[in-house]
């Protein structure tokens, strides 16, 4: 799931994820980094930084583009 999230974020610029403990995060290119060696997603939010194991991501989604 880690690689899929990374690829889709680079493609669409925004991806939402849900972790195994039910937390939801919205990722954006400007505030998300990826630690490929450890498969960790790093989100630099306004007041907090999150380190999320790629193994804990249960699913992802993107906003559908309207035609």
C-alpha cells in the first residue's frame, strides 16, 4: 500500500488514507514526504508532524474529478 499511496499522491497531488486504528489523513504534495527505506509516510501538518507506517495504511481514496 505504501508504494500505491506514494504513486497516487505524485499523480493526483492529493490522497486520503485510513490507518488500521481508524485515523484518517489527507496527504498533499507540499507537506508529505516518504521514507522509502523504512516505508514511512511523514506528514508535516500545521502544528504536528505524523509518521505513519506504510504497513498500517488499510486503504486510500482520492476525490473524483468532475467532468
